């Protein structure tokens, strides 16, 4: 069957208690293989696809993800709506560790990534409107689901996509703050733009797992990040389940 909704998950989302695995689809595309096989998941009466963007063993760094293959694979099986989960750093007091945000804007600081389907290879060059990079209808579904759950979230924010895999310097974060960014991650682009090129609705759920560099005097450690992931991703999964139920009514 064709699937309408897919979740693209990153750090902390690969294990999903209570969700029953279904059919696995191995897809190859003209852009190569996606990060992993597409996994059909069943949650109560909900069925959706899941794709771990870093691979099944979380072994693909952000700058080496084949974003074109991932989006092309989902498009080929009928996906029209994508909920993307991103673990991010927070900039400013509103975006402390553990905060869940639904961004409405982004800035792209990545480089060297295959970032478009319209590269002229097949003779087609298009220029998409990317003024508002996230689907407003999907954003509102996520926001409404959070309200139903009485789950506190920040319903907007500007996502800065950086190259990775290293974390940023304090000076780089100061620059990002001057540019108006609230969240900093490594996987938001070109994923969002590729979805737009394929006319798939796309929205992001960002879990702040650490204050960005220089936001506190403490050094950022992976142990601290993992602790936030353990608790925060449980809330993200609740939000996704409530949102998926709305999308599949």
C-alpha cells in the first residue's frame, strides 16, 4: 500500500517502545541507496513509515547522509507528508535543554552536500519558492497536538543548519545569534528543501539537547546530551503519535 506519512528520525528515535514493526521495503534510487530500508510501523491503529537518517546503526554522519536518496525513496512509495525529528542545540533563554520547538524558519550554513534534484543532469532546472521552508499546515497539526497533550513547546524558531559533525565554536554561535537563529543542528538541510522540490509537506520537531557553545560556561558533553535525549525523546514520541493520529483521520 502507499503510505501518506513518514517520520524521519535522528539521534534517539531509533528505539520506539510500543510500536510494532511491519513490512520492510528495500528501495534503491537513481541517487543511490537511502540511509536504511524503509520500515513500516504500527502504533495502535496508525501505520506510518520510518526512516533513520543516520542509518540503522547510527553510523552515517550528517555531512555524508544521502539526503536525495532518502527523500526520493519516500516519494517513490507515495509519502506526501514528512515529520522530521532533529536533536539540536539551543540559542537564547527560551531554548534551554529539554525544550521542544516547532521551527518556522531556517538558515543554511552547510556546504558540499548534494542539495537539489534540479542540478541540470536531466536537463530540468527549477527554482522552488522556499520563503517559508516548513509546511504551515503540518506545523499547526504539531502545535495543536501539543496543546491537546498539555505539552509545553515553543511553537516557532529559526533553525541554523551547520555542516558538522563537530559542534560549533562559541564565536560561531554568536554569529548565528546575530543572524536571528534560535536552534542549531546538522541535518535540517538539504532535507527540507528536497522535500519541497518533491512537493511533499515537511515539518520539523526539534528537541533541544544542549545549550549551544558559549550559552553556558560548562562544556558540552555527550553524557549530558544523552541524558536529555532519554527523557526528551519520550515526549517527542508522544507528540508524534498524537500528530500522526490527526494526519490519518
